[in-house]
């Protein structure tokens, strides 16, 4: 694949724009962090430099004005304020428009760049109103700029691939000399023998003594494009004696010899603190998808090989096949691990949503995220964004009260929306929780009666009432707005979560808030399954949901007044007879198996003929002809070439519940309540 610098820059710019958005929102929320401002400056500086190198002059020219403003903020000449944060967000959005226009997207609105540049320049040169905002705290001595000169010792240990990537140490040293008097010492202790030298690698490293009236940030900006993968240490020193410098000063191009004393100029403690950034490689997602598909085929063929070896009875094949199974399992886990991304990459998008929507609705709300390091398969993350957007919009529109109403209730004027993720076994639970007014049960019930979804005298639990909110077209909003009111939000969320083989539940307390919990599998590609059999059909039950297996005798079916329940260590667990639910006409064996699975907060049994063992399951789509089969989430190919369907536990429970409600006589138990109740 041919290297495309513009494409690489666009990928980097997308990450930098996300970083800018988060930093600006942090400033707008009242944080007075000097490092946050430094991050903003470095992000805009990188976009400006990289954009200029890629020929995107409009991006570089516009970003230069924002960079100049942020430089004044770093110096303390311009205070941090919500107005500054808002202006930075506008600049970020405009850069995104410029990048899109440069790649054939929508044209930049006429005059928009000029108007925004004028606003940035005016902000940079205007005097801040008294008391409008706090300035950034004064920088420590090593970060100061302006005033008396300061002596700095800089250690630059470049990434060995610096030269191959177009880096030029000479240009860096020349730029340092523009800051002040600069003396450079080159170190050759890592240069290998002549026969081992690779001409495209950099083996030298340097220590530089710089005397200038600048701060550490200005020095770090010189190395901003080569810092990735390099070791850079900047520390202030009071003075450097001429004797200590004698024999160590070199020309700015780093030429000349270096003695052993040169390497001792960098304190050992400083070198230990300097860590290189973790090296990363950008890979198109379609390549990862292809790799996962190949591993899936490998898993299926390994299963066929294991079955053939077992049937052949050749003892010499047992150990190699077992070792192959171990290696394939390890390869599977590592490949799937490559596609795992921290959910924080998704959470970061929502701070801007809450910020903008709060202002639009005249409310005050703060988004707090937890568990951002929790990992999920990229394919799930890509589809999780829209459901979470619906949930957050509902929080702000329905749940969060206006500031005055919250104050009257004794609450803080600013609401807190908590977005969290946590691992629970083989699943991830993502929760959206607010501290608003809670779900109005009476209003939900009245709307359900009005729409003839329930009878006026129906007896409903809280769970039943909350589930009404998830029905198509259901909304308690009094009027349709740009945010909600058409009754498509939570219904759409439920459908999308079901499509991801997940589940959704609601919990609420009046005037304390509402929690939406979404349970998702870690991956949609390859799972561990429990292989079961009913008649001549084989089915896969996801192992993540299985808790245990127990036997079911014919005599046990007659107990408990004919109800479909089984006693498991003193607890009655309801079960679903899959033979009856799937209309399998063959006779059941004398001793059946009950696979106990967990569905939401309940335990449910699945009655099967036999449990055949565990199985590495490569999930395959059923295709268009079978897309309406709701009780299965996919299929897999067995070692003997047969197809086994993968059960969707939640869909099976819903299917049986619906049959029970429509015709209670269809179940052998004739229960008064459906299985999941």
C-alpha cells in the first residue's frame, strides 16, 4: 500500500480535534489547568505544522491565529473563561469543515473563516473585563517565559527511525538557537560497529545547554513533531560552568566527537523518568475484519480436524491436535484483542453533546464518565454510539429539571449525568444514570391506557411499567421538539441493543433519578458456546450466560402441580421446554438436561435432550432469507460440516412469554404467569 501523507494527517487530525474538544470543555466547565491549555496549544500547533506540510494552507493559516491566541493564554495575557472555551470549540468545528472541504466535502460557508479569524484576533487583543475570569495560575520557575534568562539542560534521545521519517536534527538545533544561546553535545556510545550500521537509522543522541528567556513549553514545541517514540527531558539548571562545558560544545549540526563525560551530563534519575511513547501502527479496520474472518475459518477447520482425529483412533494424532487447539485458541484471543478498544474513545464524544444540548434546553448538566478503560469489540462500539446518544438526549429533555426547579427541590442547580462501563463476567454493562425527576409511573400508565396498550385495571409491576417505555411509538412528551417527543428514541435503542445480542433494563426512583443499563457481549465474532442437542438438531448456548447444568427426570415433571419449574439447591427455577417451543416431534429421552442460564436478573432453565460439551463458536450470519427468525442470533459450522444454530437467550424468553400471553394452554404447565415474570 502506497504511503499517503494527507490520509495519515487526516487520521491524526481527527484524534487531535477530539482532544481539543475535550480540553476546551474542561476549561469551559471551570477547570483552571495549565496543562490543559498546553495540550490545546500543542494540538493546534501540530495541526498547523502538519497541515502546512500536506499543502492544506487554509487549515494552517486559520490555525495560526488560534495558536497565537493560546500562546497569549499560556503567558497569562489572556484569561481562561467560558467565552474562550466557546471560541476554541468554534475554531475546532471550523477546522473540521476546512478539512472536509479540502477532501471534496461540503464547501466552507463564504466569509466564515474571515469572521472567525476576526473574533479570535479581537479576543487576543482585547482587555479582559474585571472579574470576568481567573487567569491561569503563575507557572513554576521551570515553566516561566519572559523576564530573566534561564539555563536549560535538554536531553534528546531520538526515535531510531527519525531520519527515515524525514526528521532532521540539524533543523531542530537551528530552531533552538533562535530561542537563545545553544551548545550541543553529541553522544556516540550507542553507535554500533561499522559493519552493523544501518544508514537509515539514527544512533546519536544529544544533550543541549540552552540559555534563553523562554519557558519549557517553548522548548518542547521545537520537538513537537519528533517527540513521538523519542525520549525528551527538559530541566532547568542554575548555571553551567565554562569548565564543565569545555570540550563538550559542538556545532549545531551535532558533528564532532563526544567523550564519556558528555553522557554524564544527564542525571541518572532524569533518564529513568524519561519514557518513550508506546509505538503504535495504524491498520484499516477492514484488514482487521479480514484477519478475524480468517481466524474464524481456522477455528472451524481445527474443529473438523479434532473430530476427524478422534474418529480415526490414531493415538499419534492426539498430542499434535491438542497442541494445535491450544495455539488456535491463543491466536483467536490475541486477534480478537486487537479489535478491542477502550470505551472511553466513545465516551469522549458525549461531553460536547451534553454541553451543547444543555445550553439549547436552558438546563445545567455535567457529564461524569467512569470505567473509560473498559474494552469492547470495535464492531460493537461502532453501533453503540447512537443508542447512547438517544439515552443522553432523553436524560436532558425528560429527566433533568430546569435549574430553578432543582433549587426548589433542594438539589444542586447543575445536574449530574453519570456514564459508566464495567465488566461483569464475559459481558460489559454500560449505564446512563441521572439525578433528575425520575420516571412518572402514573403518566406512563395513563399514556399506555390511552393508547390501549393495557387495560385500565391491569396490575403492573414497576418493571412492567418501565418496559412500556420501550414499546414502539410510546412517548409521554406533551409536545414534539427537536430533541424528543415522537416516541422513536427508546424503541430504537431497544432494537439496536437486541441486534447486538445485548439486553436493556430501566430502574427509577421519584426525584432521585433514572438508570438505563445496557448489557453487551465483549465481541460478536467468536464466542465460547455450550453444544446441546434436541432430537437430531444441534444448538449452541453462549457460555457467557450458562451457570450450570442439572438433570430432569420424567417424575420431576409431575411435581410442583405441573408447573415448568425445577428445584435447584432449594430454589425453584422456571424452565423452557425447547422441544415444545421449537415444535420438535420426536420423543424426549427418559433423562433430559436443564441448562441454567442467566437472563437479566433472573435464572431460567433450557430443557434439552443432551449436553455435548463446549465449542469454539464462529458466529455466521443467517442471511436475508432467515433474518426474521428471532430466537437465534446466528449459526456456526460444526466439525462434521453440519450447521448449528446459536440461541439468543433473551429472544427465546420473549418468544415463550408471547406464546404464554396469547395462549396459556400452549405450555404443558398451563402457568398463570409467563416464564420471565
